[in-house]
């Protein structure tokens, strides 16, 4: 069966998910998590990408990545990270073969309507998996950097986070409030389905915009816009 052409848009954030081979653990020791983060930080700078959110689970990763001025940068980034990490694991375990389960999945995100929701989805993964009670208890995600100002060289501030307030403290407070707020019905399924199917995370307006840019019809399934996020300044899986 022919693979569906991946949709990658320069200058737009993308929800990226990649899982371990046969759902086996990818990260075991603290050094495993840190090596992946350091590698991602190195190559995103090299390729001119931005990382707006991340969460490294034991057997898969979630990232929100803007590929910058070239759509090809997303594939280059993921290939180089996966390759370097695989070589490290194979060397440590004196084995050969793949660590990852095929190619990564990705979904372009409508920044205005969905970027905040996707960030929350990514950072609440450990809570949904019952690994921790609060996203702040999990050390391998972007939540602590965005909600509590923990230094993180990997992370870039996305435009929606920047719009939360005039000071860093205000942005952190409003982001904490947003993540802690009730998730609208259907939001998890919408975000999970978009990345699994490789479709757009957005509404019909976003679909039409992307269709015109690519010169072809684009499917955009699922319900409409999720509940209001604070980037509009209106207050408030795995």
C-alpha cells in the first residue's frame, strides 16, 4: 500500500509523535532522556527549527516543532535524532537493529486555534498515563519550563505563549491556569486522531488555507475548534 504523502508546512508548528519498536521502552535511564534532549537541542539549532513543547515518555515521544523556512527540515531533524539515538542504544546494548517503530507521525497545527491545546495535550501525557499526579512532577517535558520558569535551552517560546502576558511571570501563571482548566469534550480525540492520521490539526478555514498553498485538496476530519484558550486573552492517549 502506498504511503500517504506527509503534509509539512514551513513556518507552522507540527505535532510530532514517534514510538519505540513494538512499543518497547526507548528511554530507561536518566541519561537516555538527557541524550535525546541534548541531541534535539543541537540539531534544531543546526537546521533552524524551533521546539515549542515536548514530552519524552518511556516508549514514545511527543514534540511540537516548527521546521522554519524549509518543510524538509522536519524530516531531516527527526531522521538525525532517531539515527543518533539508535546508534547510541545499539552501542550500549551491543546489538543491531531499529529502536523506533517505522517513520514518525506528524500533523500541522493551526497556530491561532490549536497550538495551546496541543501543548497541553503533549505535557499532560504523563498525567493521562497515571505516571504522575501533576504535569509539574514529570521532569522530561516542557511544562516546568513554561509554567515555572525552569531553564531549558531546548525550548523556544511560541507566539501563543508570548501573548499570554507582558511579563514572564504573568505568562507562566496564565499558562498554569490553562493547563489546569477543564479540557473541552472531544479535544483529546481530535488531537490524537489528527497526528495518528497525519491530517491537519485545525478547522475548515485552516484546511482551505493549506489546500490553496499546496494546490491540492486536503482532508480535515473531526469536530471544530476546541474551547477557548488564554492566548485569546479570554481568561481562562498517549
